[in-house]
């Protein structure tokens, strides 16, 4: 009997302990600061940068590439024959029209001229004798005419030889820079041999081919921005000089010539055949609302941005400067569809969807969803700029 009571008493004891524990647990008071009551997850604020749309001029460009070309560019051809005795210029030298570039050997031509001059004197004497004989009746007209023809031929020969002597001196036909030299002192030069190349730097142009559909937007004097690859940090300005009146049937384009602005014409970066990138201004809109292109996202062919709205509904302009810390001002991201107009390399023109007082998120928007809590890290900078603007 005693052995049967022991298990029963143990079971009742365990049950009593369990009931006592549960009663203590349910009767326990919950502290307001208890970890269980305060362990509520706070929403994560995404750090972003934002800015207001600004007003400025924006241009629409036609972009293309070309190579610098010189309208005045000549190959100097030798008209004389002989050994090059003197050379006065080198590649890169600037020369003026008529300046002597080189001299060829003249000894042979000078000797021929001396012989011809002697022959002319003989012909003059023979003509005089023939005329006197004709007057005295002992000569004939034929003899006199033959003597006159001989004198004319000798004088013509002298003129040719004098021209040959002149051609032994090679001169510059235009002002410009020596870009190539094909002869050296002591080299035999023959007639028709190209000896120098000269380019006039004042005649540098930029030939481009415009699509037929764009030509109505282009006129003489229209400006273009130019970057030359050899000087990528320097910007040049060019204007439309000429527009070809015909369309190339093979390409459907119109040849258009641009010339550099006068202030750039002596710039050493501009060289013949240099590679150039052209941005021809096709349209300009002044003081329109723009935002950075980096702020714009695209989805299904539509463009939109994320904007930061004050969580309290307060306008950003009314935020007190002393409350500009991130903890005191909370923002919510909202997705807004926009319509854009012209665009350049950095900005979009805003046609609808935004105004000057909309705070547009420019960095960090890729991770956002509508309603996301955001922390505008550039808020202090924005408010400082507003203070300066209002002061001015």
C-alpha cells in the first residue's frame, strides 16, 4: 500500500509546482520599459541626396565628328632642274607669300644666258648690215627679214632662259606653315617634283555632313562647340560658314562648312587633319526648369523621379534653419512621372510633373519605393543655398 502512494504523491507535487509557476507568471506586472514592450522595429531611413530644379538655358545639339581641314593647302612643285644648293626653311616654319624656300644650282642656266646674249649681239649686227645693204641696193628684203627673225628668236630664247633662272629659286606661293619638306641640300631636284607642303592656319575649317531632315534648323553664323582630341580640356567655338545647296544622293546629307572663331585661329591645338568632335547648337531655350539627368529613371518608356516630401507635411522653405539636422526633419519618398523636353549632356528640361519647390532626389533613388523613409544628407547645403538666394 505504501509503495502505491509514493508515485501518486510525487505526481501531485509536480502538478502543484507547475500551477504555482504559471500563477506567478500571469500575475507578474509588465514594466513600460521592459524589453518585450519596447522591442518594436523602427523604419530604416535611406540616405539620399536631393536638390531643387533650377532655371537655366538649355541647348539641343547635333553631334558628329570630323577632321580639321585647310582650305588653303598647297603642294609646292619645282619648276627648275638642278642640285639643291641652299635650303632656308624647315618643317613647322611659318613663311610668307614670295619668301625664298630653297635655291637650285644656276651655273648651267647662267652660262646659257651668256651665250644667248652674245648671239643676240651678233643677230643685231647682222640685221644692221642687212638693212644697210637693202638701202644701198645690194641686199634683198629676204636677207633683212631673215636677220630680223634670227634676232627675235635669240631674244625669245633669252626670255625663256631668264625664266628658267628664276625657277631655280623656289618660293612660297601662300602664307602658311611648312608641313612637309621633301628635299635636302645636295639632292638633285627635277621639274615637277613636289618639294614642300604649305598649310595656311587661318584657313582651317570643319567640314561636316548634316542629315537632310536637320538642314532647315541650320543657318549661316550658327554656333557649334568643338573639342579637339589633342587638347581635350580646351573648348573651341566655330560658326557655320557655308551650306552646300545640293543633297548627296548616296548619303542623303548636305555638306556644311564650319570655321573657327577668330580668337582660336592661332591656337597651336588646331592642326591639319586633327580629329574634332562637333556639337552644333540646333535649338536654344532660355531660363527653363531643368534637373540633372542622373535623377531621372525610366520604366516602360516613361520617365519619372523620386521626390522627398516632409513627413510632417511642412514645406521645405518653412523649415527653420536651426532644425536642419537629419533627426529633426523626416522625409518620405514619392514617385512622380515627368515630361521632359530638350536635353543636353547633363540636364533634362522639365515640361510637367515638377516645379521649383519640389525636392528631387538625385542620388540613392535606385533603392527606393513609394513611401520609403529617406534621410536627405544634403539638407543643410540646400537650406544654406536658400538663405543665400533669399538674401540676394
